[in-house]
C-alpha cells in the first residue's frame, strides 16, 4: 500500500515538471512569434505614417534605376508656349548632354504607346509637360490621353501595377491666380500614373505664370529649375536622395522630421533662398526672362512694370501717310502720339493679345510700384529716343519729324491693364500738366476703378464679345465673376460725365 502511494506521488511530480517545461516552451514560442509579427508601439504620427506607407503602391518604394539612356518628352499645347519650352528641353539634352531625346505631341499618339513596356527595356525616361487651360481643362491635344489615363486609374479591373515599368516626371504649366484649377491637369496625370504603379523620378513640379508667387520668379524660370532636377536624376547612378511620395497619401510628420528632409530641388536652389523668398517683400513685375522677351518684341521698358513702344501709325504719319482711328474720328495727329502703359499686367489672357501671351496677369496689384513721375519721364525719354532713330530715314518728312519730338497725345492702351496701376490718376494728371491729352482703354474688369478715375480726355471700355460664353472664350478672364464685372464696368462708364 505504501509502495503504491509513493509511486503515485512520484508520477504526479513527473507530470507537474513536464507540464511546467511544456508551458515554458510554449511561452518562448509565442514570444518569438510575436517578436517577428507584431509592431512596436509607435507615437501617433509615426503610426499614421506607417499606415500610409502600407497603402501606397509598392512601385513607389522600389529602387529607381536612374541610369537612363533616352528621354521622351510628351506635351500638349493650346497656344504654342508649352511646345517652345519642350523644344528647348529636348535640344538641351540632345546637344549639350548627348542623350537621345525626342519630342512627342500627345495628339499624335495612342495612350497605350506612351506607356509601352519598351520604354523600360530601352531605359527611357518619360517626361510629361502639360498646361491647364480654360476651366481647368487639358488642351485639346491631351484630352483623350488624360481621359484614358483617368479611366484606367479608377477601373478596378486594371492591374494597379500595370505601369510599373514606367519611370516618369510631370511638369505643369498654370497660373496660381486660378486657385482651385491651378495646374489641375498636371496634378491628375501625376496621381493617375502613380495609381497605376509608375515610378516618379522626382516630385511633381507646378510652374506658375504669376511672377509674384512663382518659386523661381516665373514660369520659364520654374521650367529651367525643373530641367536641372531632371538632369541630376538622369546622370545619377544611384537611388535619388529623397523618398518618392504618393500624392494621395496624407503624410503626418513631426517637426524634427521636416527639418531633416532635403528635396532634390535643394540641389538647384539653396534652402536659405527658398525660405526667405516670401520675406523679401513684393517682387518686380518684370522678371529677367520677361524683360528679354519684351525687349525682343520692341518694347522700351520703364522701371519694374511699365513700357512704351512706337506705334506703326506714328511711323506711317511721319512719312506723310495715314494715321489711326484717332486721327480719322478726332483729328489726333498719330506722329505726335505716345503709346505707353504704367501696367504691363492684365486680368485677362485674350486670345488675340499681340504680346504672344508673355504678359504677367493678376486680379490685383501685388508687385513693387514705381512712382508716376518716374514712369512719365522714362516714357517720354524712351519715346523721343525711338523717334530720333528715324532722322534721315528715306521718306520721313522733316516737318513731321520735328513735330513728333513734341508729344501732344498719350494712348494708355499699349498692353496690359493701365487702370490697375494704383497711381493711375496721378499719372494722368501729370500728363495733363505737360499739355498731353489722355486716351485710356480698360478691359472692363475693374468697375470700381473706373468710377474712381479722374476725368481723362477719353475713356474706353473694350467690348470683345456680346455673351458670357463668348467673352469667356475670347478674353479668358481671371475673375470668376467676369461677366458681372463686365456689365458693371459698362454701367460705370455710363455714369461718367462728359466734359465739354
């Protein structure tokens, strides 16, 4: 009996020991599995960032082979500006950098051909340069491509890694004055390509026509900076020194992380210059690039926002020929008329503008301002210098030449919107004090400024269309309430009293 009791105790002891060992082994196994599969507890910001990373297409995180052997530049244009920039880009990489580059109009190619896998085999980089036109729409040449790409990105039946072989970058051309429609075409193309698994080689770059808001001082300068970024990417032999991000992901970063992030744009523009650009105050309206364009077009620039140019009717009348409508209707002598403007900026982007759409635009004055007297003296000096160039020219009548050196009339209708200039009343008063009559033309978008105008010799309002729809197509105004402003401007004009 005693022996049986001892044996049962011995058995129970062995059972307990075996159970403890089994529990220890199971606990260690669970800890090991947990260490491999569970995540550490992260701060809220870090946890959100990690969640965003899970949701992004994996193609955006793979190493990017930047040893490209060719570049294909896809573009669409409405008025020719985009094509000119792209031609310059292709010429730069072809001649200066000896990289095979080709310019492709999106209107002449099928979307499937644009995103063909042959580009990956040839190590070809795809660049998309796209403007946003009226109402946030793409140019006609790019409408089908943009629609096809958008449909593919939102179609659940299409593999979201179908364009993983594509390496791309997007540059948008727009104007920040248009607010919610600013570069919307480029933004959507960039996002849709990312949703289909394509690899960005650099961040989406949004060129801005608004010189006061542009990071580099204007659209062309933005494009030049982007070109340098692309050049760095093309010649780099390793992964770019930044993380390629998905525009759909809402990043949550701590302040310390933001300080450590260095974008590839820093290789082109030092951080100190970028951070201080807003604190430098109002910018000049005429950028170096714009100055070059306007000078080539024959304008004599005054200060930072004004210009004067010799009218063809002035040249005609110095030869004893006919004058402009002012001569026909009012007896104004065209050879004694100076055509100038105190504001090269405008609130419209008219399709018929003779400035080739190179003028700055805006809905309010936001640039450095020159005083009215400086503008007047500069305008007269430059005008007389241009007149003197006709001395001795065959056909120019000596008496007309002598009269032309004494300006009697000023047409404030050269280009831009003169009524935007904050000191327009003072400028007109100075002209009157010089014995010079004033003919001011406004584009009917500033009714209150019309009401605030002091008397001028003649005040015009441009009526370019008879309906809201046609005015929008022809003038391409920046104001959303352009039609109401147009009607109110006509009312304001009717309220002005006629001086005898």
